[in-house]
C-alpha cells in the first residue's frame, strides 16, 4: 500500500531530525562542549570502537568523556553521506562517514571512518542509542611517523 502524503512528510521530518544529530555533535566539538556532544545521545546511549578499550555508556559518562577528549586533542569532526533507515516505533539505524582533524596539530588529519548508529525517539526527540566507530585510517598523533 502506498504511503500517504502525511506519512511521507513525517518520515522526512524524522530523517531530518536524525541528520541533525552528527551536526549538533560536531558543533559541540567546535565550541568545546562535551555536554553538547554527549547531549545527542539517549539517556542510556553508548559509544565504542569494536576491539578497543574505552567503551562509554550513559549520557552523563559520554558528556564527561567528550569533555576530556576535547581538552586533550581538540578534535574537529566533519560528517558526510548520512544514510538513515527508519524502522518504525521510534527506532532507526544509520551510517555516517566522518573525518576527524585536530586543532592540536594545525588541523592535520587524525582519522577517516564511519559510525554505525542506532537511534531512538526519547521523550519525543531523536537521540543516538548506540554509536560504533570503524576507522579506515586513524592516527592519534599526526606529527609522529606511522
């Protein structure tokens, strides 16, 4: 059965709200706000890099972790090609390509990869429930040979 115009508009609004999450996260980095970065996650949201230590869970822990990371390396993330699949019942998943540069080393490239994400509508607002980072290239110390 074909979707109604109202359903298509609602889906467009949901996708647009989800697309704003990495943009708000990135803005938090540019204004040095771990609170803003962690604020795009659900109350029980999580971030991790498969196979690496440093998994964070819970919005408060994410906000503290991002604040520490901002002070340490001043990352400047850029996001591209955000693909979103709406699953219904206030759930969605997606992938967003990222590249991260660092102010610490004059905007040299630190990493290129993607985030696989799950989203949830929490209290009427889309949030990241889970973010898993995969890196094609990662260099935490760009001035050192690798």
